C-alpha cells in the first residue's frame, strides 16, 4: 500500500479550505490538536507565553517543581518520532517530565508493527488506546493532519480519541518550533518583565533606545537555507499576523535555497513588506540590512536534503556571505537578538562559537525556551491552565508572607 | 556456547510433568511467575477481571489515576524484549505506568553485554539485581521458564530473586495475550455490568436473546494462521477448562497454517468439541459455521515466518476464504464479538477497515483491555490486591457522599 | 572537524597539573563534577558509603522507597552513552529512579544532531539546557573532562551549568566503577555492621581470624586483562591512598595485557608494594600468592579491543593460568572476597558458574552495590545529603516506637 492510497480516505478532508480545517482542530477556543502553524494566533501565543513564564518561574524552586510535576501526573504521552530528531524530541520529553506526564517513544518505524504490514492508521489508533496524547514527527507531509481527522472521526462516534501534536511534518510544518521562536520573540520585545525576571541580559542595553513592544513594527532578517527550512516558513507565517512587519530574506540566489515564491506572495498579501538579498552585507536604500534588522534569524544549510546537483552548486557558492562574524554583529542593533533553530553546522560555521558570548546570542536560551513553551502547550491542551494559575498564585502568596 | 548448552543445567527441571512445574510458579495461591498459559485457571481469571475492572474505573478520574500511580510507585520493572514487539511492549509499559512502576528496557541483545560473551543467565541475574520484576519476550522457547527456575533457585539459597513474566516465548506460549483475550471474553459474556459500565456497545443488542453468562456453553471460531499463532494456541488451551466449549478452526488446508495435531488432540481430551474447516463459508450439519459462532477470533498470516516454499504455497491459496467482509459479518450473531490479536495485515486484509464501525468489532477495545489486564496482573503478582480494593472502595464512598 | 580540533580550546586547561584541575571539580568540599578517580579520597568514600548504606536500608520498605523517590523528584538526568554499555547504564538508571530523578538517554551519536555536523560541545550544551545532570560514557578520553571545563566556564559567565559525571571515558577513567568497588571493599572490611545488616554471608567466617578494619593493611590480587581494564587502573589508583597496601598483578606476560609501566611506577611512588606474576599459581617468598590475598579482583580479557596480532598471541597463551577454579578458591583466605566488574566471559570462563555459590563470590552483590553507590553519589552532588539523613533518622524513630 503506498502512502497515497493509505491516506486516500482523508483526501477530501485534506483539500478543504484552511479555515474550515482550523475550526476542527479547536474546541471552545482551545486547541484540540496542533497541526498547523496557522493555528497560532496572537491571542493564543500571548496566553501560552504567560503560562510558559509561570512554569519557568515555578521551576526555580524544588517546591514549585514538585507542584508542576503533579499537574499532569495522570497523563501518558506517546512520542512517535519516525524522523530522526534529538533536539525536538528531548525538548518534548523534558516538557512532559516537568509536568509529570509519563513518556513513551517509538522512533523507528521498522521495529514497529508496520514491518508486519500494519497500516499507519492502525498504529496510531493503537497508540491512542494506550496513551493520552500523540506527539509525532514524520517525513510524510499530511500524516499528522490525517491523524487529527481520524481522532475527530472517532470522537464523533463516541469512541476514544486523543490530541495530536505535530512535532514536524515533511518540509512544510513545524508549529511548535514557530511557537518557541515566537515565545523567544515575545519575551525579547515584551515590556512587562521586572528586573528580576528580565528575559535576557541585553534588555538593559535597550533602555536608551525605546523599542516598540511586541512583535509588530519590526524588521526580521532571515538568513541561510530558506527554501528547505520549515522553521523559517512556519515562523514567517505566524509573524505575518502582526502589524507593520518587514522581512529580509538572505539566501544564495538559488531555486533550492531561496524563499519559496508562493510563500513570499502569501506573506505580501498579508501585508508583510518582503525583500530578498544574497548576502548579509547587502544594503537597502543605501543602508546595510544588518543595521536595519531588529531580529536576526540564522539557519543551517540542510545538506542532508542535497541532491548531487545541489552539492555541486553549493560547492561553488561563497557561503561566507551567509555567516555572521564579530565584524558583522558589531554593526547590528544593540537590542537585536540572534536566533537559530539549531543544530548549527560546525563545519560551515554560519554562527561561529566566538559569537556565543555576545549578549544578543539567543540561540541557547531559545532552545531552553522550547521546553517551557511546549510545557505550556501541554497544559493548555489538557485544559490545566486554571490549575497552573492557582499553583502559581499560591507560590506568590507564600513568598510574600 | 549454544543455547542448548546454556540451558542444559535446567534440562531436568524442564522435563518434569506440567503440574509439578505449575506448583513452583505459584505461592499461597498467588502467581510467583507467569510463564505458561496453563497457569490461568478460571478462578484466577475471574479475580484478575475484577481487578482490571477496578483499575479501569479508577482511571476515569484524575484522583483515581493518581491513587493508582502510587500503588506500585516503589517498584522498578525491566522489559527485556529481544524479540521485536511494539504492541505488547507498549501495553506493558502503559500498564506499569498506570501503577507508578518505573520502566526500563533492553530491546536489542546485540547492544547488551551478550556481545561481550556474557551468558544470558548472567544478564538475567544482572537485571534482577537492579529491578523488581523481569518482563521478557524472546524467540527462545524455554528461556523464560529457565529464568523462573533460576529465580527459584536463588530464593532457596536466600538470595535476591524477582518475578518473571513471559511476554511471549518462541512459537508456543504467550500467556498475557491469553489473559487479555480472556478478559475481553469475560467482559463480553458477563452479566454483572451496570448500564454505566457496559463493556461494549453491542450488549444492548443481546438483550432480546439470552446468552449464557461466562465463557462456557459457547462456540469459538478461530480463523487464519492457526499453526504458527501462539495467541490461538494459548487462548484455546485456556478456554478448554470451561464447560461445553466448541471450537471451529478455519485455516488453509496446509501443514504449516492449520492447527497442530497434538494440540487438537489435547483439546479433545479436555472435552472440547473441535472441528476443522477451510473456509469461513463452510457449513456444519447444513448450517453456516459463521452463524453458529458466539465469538470470532481472526488472525494474521505470519509471513515473517514463511520459508520460500510457504511463500509459494500461499501465493496459490485463495486467502479470500479467510477474510471477513460486510456480507459475512451480516450473517453473524448479533452478540458475537470479532476479535483479533493485532496487528492486522493491511495488504491481505483479513479484517478490512470497513468492519471497524461494526459494534461487534472488538479488536481495538481488546488491545486496550490488554493494558488493564496486564496492570491487574502486576497488582496481583506484587500482592497489592487488597490495597487496590481499598482505593476502589474509598472511591465509591467518596462518590456516594 | 576532528576531535583534536574540537577540543583544542580546552587543550591548555587539560594540560594543567592534576591538583589544579581537581580543585575545579569541587566546591566547598563537595563534588561539582566527577571526572577522575583521583577525586575519590578516603573521606569522601566513607561519606558516600554511609549514604549508600542509608539508601539501601530505606529501600527495604515501601515507605522508605517512597520517601527516597521524593528526594530528587525535581531533577532530570541525561544519560549520554555513546559507548555501548548495559550494566553501567542500567545501574545509573536504577540509581536515578530510586531517588525519583527522571531519566533521558542518548545512546547513539549517529541518530543525534551530530549527524547534522553539530559539534559535540553544542550537543552537551543542549543537554544542559534541558536536564540537570549529564552522565556520560564515551570512547573519547578527555571528552567528559572538557565538558566539565565548559560547564565551569558557563558558570563563570553566570549562565546555566550542570554537573558532569564520567561513566567511563576512553581506556583511562571509570571513576564510578572505582566508587562501587570501593563501596564493596569498605563494606567487606568494615567493623560497624550489626548482625542484621552484615554485608555478606562470609563475615561470620572471619570471626576467628581478626582482619584489620578498612582497606589498608591488605593484599589485593588483580588478575586478567590489566593493560586495557580501566576498572583495575581506577581502583588501584584509589586504593593507593590507604596505608600498607600490597598489590599483586597477575596477567599474561604481554605488553597489551599486563599492567602499564607508568601506572606501576606511580603506585610504587605512592608507597604501594607492587608485584607482577604470570599465573594464579605463582608464589612469593615460597608462599602461593592466592593464599596471601585478602581480596581477589578478576577481570575479563577484553577481546573486543584485540588487534589481529593480539588474537594470534592470545590463541597461543594458556588462559587457564588466569581462571579461578574450585581447587584454587579452596586455597584462598576464608574472608577474601572474589570480585569482578562484570560482564564475565562465559566462553573463556575466568570465573566459572560453579563458583557462584561460594560465600566469598561477591560479584553479583558488587553489581547491586553499584546502584546504591551511584545513588549516594547523586544525593551528594545534588546536595541532598542532609535531607537523606533526616529521612533516615525518621525511619529509625518510627521503627523504634
């Protein structure tokens, strides 16, 4: 059975307009499944940010940690990661563990019953028999979406059904990466942090120069492998909902690596001002783009997806145009965070380790943010937000007395 | 060292009569090890059913779940699965997690110390040093039995010893599959379920036609790969202890796939009325066997065990005779559950997905039953039945007030 | 990037004198990282022994276990084992689980982001983002030491930093094996065990012949693959700090398998009396060495490290000279424990199973000791010793009333 046949029963559902589908992935304003980055609207992002901040604060004390660990201690998760991933996998594991969720994993489809010709949908339904949420990462683009449809269908028939979380599917969607990127951006450009809880060490440097709060009214510079990086695609889509956003896309002038035409068009239709460049040293209206950026988002050339033609092309490119250097960062705005979805390529060196000590280097904290943001997502999806707030309020009360 | 040499020290013990061995696997009427399906007598099955039902009920509430998770929170399990398995493995994981048992796994003998020429028995003794129960699945037929003998020997010498649970060994034994199948059958044909807790949606349909309670006085139809399916062998053996049981065995007329002669003889000696057929459309005394069955147990052709001769033979068979179809189910009794140990073969299609919506389709609930039944087994073996009952009684009390 | 380049930034730090480095791996008399066996001084070993004994005692009751499981329930560990290991891995898992530490694992570097050319140090920093301790086993000799330097550097920069535990690195260091071996030796030659808690069944046999308490004033006989066994190297180094220690090294007369010249010299400089032999039947001053030994430490020939020349050489050796037999143990002192780091080689048979029933056979208890000793190490490193003592004292109080 080829995948197309396998998912053919969902073909019609898949082809419906986006807004129809979105409404099926939520219930009473709460996410039922997280499949597409488009589900992350600004209101939800703000709610998740507040919860992630609470979890982060609670985790600073032993008592807080133990309270958190009781929050979802009655839940069991399946991490179904047939596409290799260490970072996203461990980040979800840690997020589950913070909340007491028991974790299970299947990482190699070959060792699973699929080698006995079990259909993928039977595997998913088996997981849903034993566990309370399925977090899945796969190379098959629409797989997690079909799983969500299957769960909805079971629910309609009054049968057991569990939430699906897309932890990366195909080349297109990686909504929880967009979530953690947005959490990092919201924290960076937020105003409501006290000195004690300031999100990053460079906030102080901003004080002289008032930066507009929130993700709007900003210039985002994306650099690297923009054609194949689902993180950039997902993040750019989510950012497009904010006001007065400008995006600079810096990549080799190459069909594989540059931003996809269709997505560019969609962003422009949403009101985003988009510009493309082929070097970090490029200028716009005579000013260096690096000096214009409020946020720099670097990415790795994903060589594992290269064809032999791609290899040939890239060997002839000057990748130095897509690396940051101390000289380049010296020209960047003092408040502009340097982000990267990681892993970075230690050979190409798009971000050399000499940058790590820069106060704007945000990529390690960004990774840790992923853990808090994913924990917040689980709290939200399991409808434990109120209980989290209660624990958090009690903590403050106890500290005050 | 070849396996025969390795287990030679247990040769004499292995060759003793069954009843002598059975008595060594229990203590004071409680299972010490679960190695053979023959250990599952009707009284024990009934006790495990009641416990599994309690666990199932308690798991419906957060509070109940948290109480369950404390029940065996002081125990650690080793899941030693050198034979690939997803379903049984995950089902045991979930069962452990429900009760708070911490899980550890070794799934690839090659990565273990056996590659350093450690003997299997040294590996087992290592596991027993660190963990409190060993749940094992292996292709070596007598391995788990020898492990139970080793543990008993250590116990006699006042040394550390832990329970062994056979989660599938060789072609012969899969006692916990028989346990979950029996749990499903006991629930299906039980009378003491209130409306609130009815085991399946088709019980209501039975109301018109009084079905005798319990597994006795029934006709079981087994279909598919009966020669190599250890689940059918184990279940048929266990069912043979009930009164007036009739079994129909439907398989290709082929030495590899049909029921083993020796087992058939043993069943008949136990008083079971056995009949063999070579198509689901066969008749007995002029009546279609499908219309006579109170329970249909389908199985998958286990192609992974095929020789090239088997492949050749099967390519010439008409496997359509061993598939159910909507037409065939339409002729079945309204109360007859359709069971399958899963995974099902999505290519051969012995149960097409179009059957899944049939209220008699029991196979997904059967899988979930495996989790409850295995949890009950752990409670029983760790002697926590009384504490479970206490938790359960308190729950009812609290609900009543 | 080759490993040398990768660690080049730490080259200078690595080359500093041992005592300078040791001081960086501790803080206020407590281990910050455990990298080198030299960190295990006699005072620390005694503290860890007492804690391990407390944990062992508490684990005998359900209540004690549950209290222990709360001790570090707010902590998450990463077990980063890129060198295959079952025993050390499972022992650390069990140690973590006893204390409620949540475990995560990466066991195959190939599936991790290193395949995307992530540097090893970026991987480590990712782990430190998500988890609270990194327990690592690797074939790269200085890797764990460099990780400790990295963590110290981050700490200096007020960034997140976690403890590193070396669970075996290269051919050189295996400090936690030395720890468990020392725990076993300290228990064996300790005087403060009551009848109830006597460490081994052969203590009673010692009563006639007064053995000096403690590891000093003893003769240790090491036998087998002494050239490549990091366990022997680590243990011998640690033992050298005690008074009047004599060591007999019995190995084939072969550059690969005999004790390293440099280490021998270092031991002699520490005041240890060292002698080399080439058979367990050798004599010293006319007396068989076996009759002189207070402790026999057997090891396995590590064939997996053999070159083809080694294979050839060993096929011509008489390995019978390096196996114990009932005849040989019959000549040993009644109080001399027989130790082995395990796994033992079931083909070479350096310890045949017929010895297992000997009351001096300590190797299985030694393995279980590893679990208690590693749990004590975690309590110590996470600064929970006082809380452990409090739990332990309460236990005694409750038992007394």
